[in-house]
C-alpha cells in the first residue's frame, strides 16, 4: 500500500553493474514531500543511471527504490503512475505537434474527458508553449523541446518529479521561468533534479547530494555543503601594497589562522586568510590589524562556494 506520509522517494543501497563495472554502487537517499533535491556529480558519475532505476526504466542489480511506498521492482506500474520523468535529451516524437503530443501523453496516463483537456491546457500555459502548439516538434528549438519534455512530465500532476537537466538549452529568462514553476508546484511533490549548474542548487534546491564513480560522496543543504568548502569563513582583505607583507606576517602568526595567501594587483594587495577548522575569524583579524596600526581598505568573510566543495569531493576521489 502506498505511503501517504512525508517521504515520497526512498532509495536504499541502489546498485547497478554493467559486467564488472559498477555504474552505481550502494547509493541511498530520500526525498520528502515539499522538497527539491539536487542530484550532482561529474559526467559519468552515475546520475542518469540512478534516475533510470528510480523511474523503473532500468532494473537495479541490487538495492531498492520506493516511490510513495511502491517498490520499483515489484510494483512498476504503480511507480510509473506516480512519477513525472524528464529524461536526458527529452526524446520526443518529431512528426507530432506539441498539442497532439501532450494530448497523447495525457491519454496514455489515463486522463479522460474534461480532466485531460484541463491538464493539457494547464501545462501549455505553465510552460508557455502556445506559439508552437501546431508546429512539428522536429522543427522546434532546443529550448522549446526541453519545455515540451517538462510539460509531458507534469501533465498528469504526479506526486514525484524526476528531472534530468530540466533547464538544459534554455535561455536565462526561460531558466528563471522554469525555476519559478518548480518552486510553485513543489508544495505537494517530491522533486529530484539532476544538474551540472551549481547556481540551480542555490536557486531551487532544499538539499543536494553529490555522487562520483557511482558512490555518494556528499549531501546536505546548500549552506551545509558550502560550509565544507576550503574557503568557508576565509577572511579576505584588500590593502595598500606597502602594508601587505607586514599584514600577511601578522595574520599568519595568529593561532586561529592556518595559512595566508597573498595576491598582488597594481598598488594593492589581496590577502586570503584561511582559519583553522573554518572558525569565524574576521573580527579578531580586523582587531589585530588595527592594534598593529595596519590600515586596510576592505575586509569580508567568504561564505564558501559550492563549486569548490564539488571539486574537493570529486577530485579527491579521482586522486585517491
């Protein structure tokens, strides 16, 4: 029986092997109703393979995935009825029109009569497809094809959305519109978004997981992941060149600071002071410089960058 509680996606030790190669190796995570999960990883990390297993398009070698309590192995029809899936590349029927394609998509999902027409009209409006409704799909731009693929994933109003690169090929305005749409509809859904765009994680994701070589290597909220970045709470200073060497020596001698990296530019110098254990050190650095009579023009604390965390977690595994 389906679980009507908060957890709509439950993945436990999911594994997929192709011969001797484990494309996905023991990945576990969950997504609650009202939550958008970002799914990150380098090319070939196993993201698309994981999504195909979750949606029932690829059988796992071992492990389980449940959608609303339905098991992808034993209840594939129940799983597919609850999922809206936008696969990589958004494969479409090129000889159909968007209107015919969406009507077809609604029919095969069991929508009938006025309800089918209402749902088709709704996704056409939400994805702003009116101007291309009667054109052959093969003539559409990449952006329109991507929006049409998203429309078919939404047409039956599923509880769970599995979206592989949903904003791929969209211009900045279209990306904004899709992100706004996801924020509007997420209240009663669980949404998984595979993306290479780290800005997308900040813009729409409540949590994110990072996989590399089929293994989960990091997870947390965007803020929690940024806190793992090497530059989290690093103190950045801009000061005149003549004060740079002395300031670097003074800051570098502080017990709270692990290292100082100077960068010269014209008659100015930038210092980045990396605190031990990511402690907040801006106030004590500023106070120490003032006590030494060292003038500085600017001082701020780095929040930590997702791209650095991504590189730390994935490159470290490659080196290891």
